[in-house]
C-alpha cells in the first residue's frame, strides 16, 4: 500500500503529473454553454482534443457525440471513426474510451448506464483505444446529494425537477457479471482496463480479481468521487484511498463540480494524478462562473508548477501506465504491484516478500510474539 517516506513530497521524487482531459461532457447538450463550449461537430470534437493536449493533458477521456442530435452517440461505428480521427490529430495522447456509456435522463426517466452488451461492444472498436474505463461495483451515483441544484446545474437543461429526480436515482450498474467479463474482453483485444472505482471497496474488488486470476496486468484507474453512494468530499476518506492504492499502481482522482478545484490541488500536492474537464465540472471557484476544459487543465499545470512538480510527457505517461503490457501469472502481477502474495496453505501471520520475490521462511515465534534469536 502507498507508503510515504520523509522525502515523498519533494517534487524531484514525485512521478510527473498525468492530467486526463474530459472535454466532451456526455450529460450536457450544446445549449448548456456558449457556442463551442460543448464540442458538437466532428471538427469541434477533434479540436477539443488538440487544445487539451497543447494545454498539458496526456490522456483523453472520450465520449462520442452525434452532431445530428447533439447527444451522445449510440452508433458504435461512429466511435471507431472518431478514434481514427483522434489518432491522426493527437497521435501521442493516450486515448481512453469512457466505458459507462451513461446517458443524461429525459424528463420522467431515471438516469442509467448502458446495458452490459452495449458496454462490452466497446472492446471491439476499430481502431482500438489504449484504455477503456471499467466500472467495478454497482452503486448509487447521485450527483444531487453533495451540491445544491443551482450550484451544480444552474443555467443548464438539467435544472428541471423531473430530470433531477432521474439523476438522483441513477445507479452505476457494474456487478461481477459485467466487470470480470469486461476486463477479460479488454485484455483479449489488447486494450488496457482502466478501473473506474466509486470508493475503497471498488479497489478491493479489483485486488480480488487479481488474486483469483481473473486479471494479470497493470492496475491503473480513477476514483470517481463527489456524489451520493460514491465517496464524497471528506479529505480523510480521500487519504484512505491514497493509502490503500498499491505502490505499483497509478490512480487519478476525479470529482464533481466546484469540489474539483480543492481536491485536485490536494492530490497534486500528494503526488497523485488528476482529471479536468466539463464532463465533471462547468464552474470556476466562484458560483456561476464557467470554466472551459482547457482553462481547468491550465490551472492543474499551474498548481503543479507552484510546488515544482513536472507535468508528464505522453512518453512518460505510457511508461508509467505500462500501456500494452500484460503479465503471465498472478504471482507476477502481485509482485509488480507491490502487493503481498496469495497465502499458501498453512501460512500464518502477515505475508511479505524477500527481495528475490519469494516468501520468507516460517519463523517460530516466542510467547511474546517476537522472533526467537
């Protein structure tokens, strides 16, 4: 688990900051902002990626909008076509498809994630993305719980009692039938699963998948916080996530609306990684003042530079995330992540590894629990 040494917070010892751009805002429609604020046309969607890259983002979180309807596309052919355009426009960025395929509810509807079949189809996109986000653990995802309606949704089409009722009752559906199969399909298609977790218990689900042999590869992902049912805004809870993530993993911290600013600042200072964009937040630090995705990325860059922390290059991000790598065994996966091995029959006490990766020899303990000399 994450262990802070005396020098961990010095900038020269921190991993460079990986910023994920989330500029597509699947729950919004173009009328929710000034012209161009929500990318609509194919050219605007591609240009958003270019602008995010130039501002300092190394990962691009992608949702595909149908220009004809102004809403998120349900045509998987368009997903492949958009990946192809992005590969040409931002060849160095890590392209990450948002695997939730969640849709903002219409009046009288309950917000919901796409079916398992819909989400599994994302692994067949051609050309393929580098990553697909994989939700682990069904949970309530109520964005109305932590924020006042006006603060979060004021001036948007979602500020409607019927729609807000649907958002409040949205459930992120991700049982083992989904996340184990989705992880398997990602690996089979040469795509890295990027685990989307609602709280520390989602992290436990990923570790169990690894320990039981369902996944052998790097553990990377993001914590989706800032709502009811998922982790809220308590810094002590956030610190527990930081403490519990394995040494060999890389996690991004994504939250909602104006909470993004203080939480991003805290995570940058702690050597963690951040996400910025209108998918998560429309607002500056002051109520009712909009920010663009690029402005949010630029703020993260400034905050990192204020403490002397470097911004990751695309090459550094690929190396840290180990894009394209898988492992051969459960034991190798656990060792690469810095997690203790699985317990063998008859072993007692906490499990540790020798420097050569083998289990320590059993030691007889004295009556007071100290090893006998």
